[in-house]
C-alpha cells in the first residue's frame, strides 16, 4: 500500500514539475482516490502553449501502463534530470486526457487503476 502511495506522489510531482517548467500560474491539483482507481487532475494557466506542444504532451502521456516496465522505472520518475520523464510516467498510468481550455488553461487528467492482489 505504501509503495502505491509513493508512486502516486511521483506522478503528481512529475506533472507539477512539467507545469512549473512551462511557467504555469494558478496551479490546481485534485486527487480522487476510490476503491478501484486514482484519478489525478491538474490544471494550470500557461502562456504560449501551442497545439504542437499539446500534441507532443499527449503522445508522451498515452496510458500504456506495463507492470514489468513500471517495476523497473518507477523509481526513476522525478529523480533524474532528463527531458523524457513524462515518457516514463506514461508507463505508470492507464489512461490520460489533456486539453487546452480557452488557449490558456492546460488540464491534464491521468487515471491509475488499482491492481488486485491475488
């Protein structure tokens, strides 16, 4: 259980770091932790975030969770000074949606399903 909370924390930290690197202001984070999944929504006002950047971000955060890869890489997320940490993040989530609202508010939602032990 603790290990899962640490992974959720790393996901949140990486999304927050991304928005801060984009000079986002007025950042809001919402975490909805249910029995079956954790949904993280983060919003931030951004300037000069064009469609090209949006599409690049969407490609990086395609929910392509892989337990095997996740076990190898989850500790790297947030701890390394590399530009493709969002690609690593994509291996830790099941679904994502990214929208640019009114050309200034970036909304990132990621979903991580809780795996049944058994």
